[in-house]
């Protein structure tokens, strides 16, 4: 018996594609991080309940001159979490509760967010991109 299985795009990928379209980005986009195993998530100091563990998040590399527009569209989409890391050149988009963090422009701070528990401040001096590269390199050595 033959079965056809249709896979749906991961929610984080769907949101990132819509944000890219809204921001007027054309061509390919670079995904720095999508689904993470628990080991990789730990190695990059990801949140214990990270949307990356459910394939519900992506970190999208964005050109410095486009990061503000991409971040704005992600926030205006209002479908999940948005972390803007302007100094590192990427935006985190996920399908979890609506929330925001990072280098959010002042004019976008007033956009509504979902009610929830207290927000914790993130250590923005930590560089998850370099930690991801280190974790990936360690898997190649085995």
C-alpha cells in the first residue's frame, strides 16, 4: 500500500516568509536557526521552552539596511514572538505568544502584546549565532 504524506511548512518558516514578503524582501533569505535539538538549544543558551524545539521559530539573517523594515513587519504581523538583534544582523520570528524583545525601535514599543507573565530581560551581550556555530562544529568532530 502506498501512502502520500504531505508535510506542512513549520509555523516559524511560514511566519518568516510572510514577514519577508511584507517587508519587500525578494530572492532567498538566510535562516540561521530553525528547529533545534535539545542539545543544540542548550549549547546556544536557548530558552528552556524555546519555540525552536518545536520547529516554531526561525532566526532570519537580514541585511543591515533592511533589518528595521523586517523587524517592523514581524511586529505588525502580531502572530508570535519577535526578537530584533540589529547589531548581530538577524531577527527571531516565532509562532508562540505575541511578545517582543531586543532592539525594538521606540516607535514600535507601543504595539499591543498578549497579556502574560512578567517579561524577563535578555542578556543581549550573548551571541547565539556564534554559539550555534560552535555547537554545529562539535557535531562534525564526532
